[in-house]
C-alpha cells in the first residue's frame, strides 16, 4: 500500500508557499445527504501518525485521527446541500463545498493541493491537482479523514430522523437495502432528486 508523504507540501514550501492546504471531498456518489469537503493545513512538526486515505482506515481509526487533527492542525469542513446538488449538479456542488472549506480556514492559504485530476474554478490562490492524492499526500489524506468523519456523523444523525434507509451504515450510498427502502418508504427531503434512482421513483409513469 502506498503511504502518503509530505513531498508535495515540501515542494510548495520550497517555491515560497507558507501555508499549504490539502483539499478532499466525500459524498459525490450517494443518493442522499450533502457533499462534504475539507481543507487541512498540517503543522510539519506535529503530524499525527497513521494518516492514510480515509477509505483505508476503520471508522474507529478515522475518528481518532480526526480528533487528533482537530488538536494539531488547521481544519475546515464545509458542505453543499442536497438542494444545491440538485440545482447545480454534483460536480459544481462539490467545487462549491471545496471553495467553502478553503474560505473557512482561519488564515487564507497560499497554495492548495487538491485530490483528483482537475481543479475547481474560483480558488483564491495557486493550486495543483494531485491524482490519488488521498493515498500520496499527507495533507490531502488528512482532509479525506476530516471530511469522511464529518459527513458520516451527519448521515448517522439523519438516519435517526429517517429510519429504514440504513444511512448509519451506508452513508446514503445506493446499497441494496437503501434502494429497497426507497421503493417501500419513498423519497425523503434529504434524497438527491437529480440522481437517477431517486428521479425514477419520483417520476415513474
């Protein structure tokens, strides 16, 4: 397994960047709930051990690392709502969540490392896209953990308000049980109406 390192951050600092933030998102694919992004600026002298792509960690380990990051790094988490996803489309809503996460940092960054192969428009400073960044770059891995933990907590809360869809375990993704519940229980206000399985139930002939 690839272990993330700080080569991207170090290279940006060598070019004169003082505040380098990693950016990642979670929740592009689910049928329900917001899309969530995080921006994290690590302190090079206080990096928690064991940072990885959030998908490679257990929920318990993610929670421990998210708490550690909150105590030693600058962390900003932001969302785009279901209404914004349906109005804008998921790509633009994801970009909006990323811009909000960057704007939420206490002091503006001067360089961004963004997971993926394309950059959102409207970023406030220089940025570079890092393919598989959550597995390769420590600050992006940290952002993936912060975003995942925050969004999962939202979905657990929503699962208590709207039981039966399994959001506490499927986080709103289209699992077999979730799709079955959509048919039997119907569509909630937290479902993305622009996503095909939801749209088809709402507008089936």
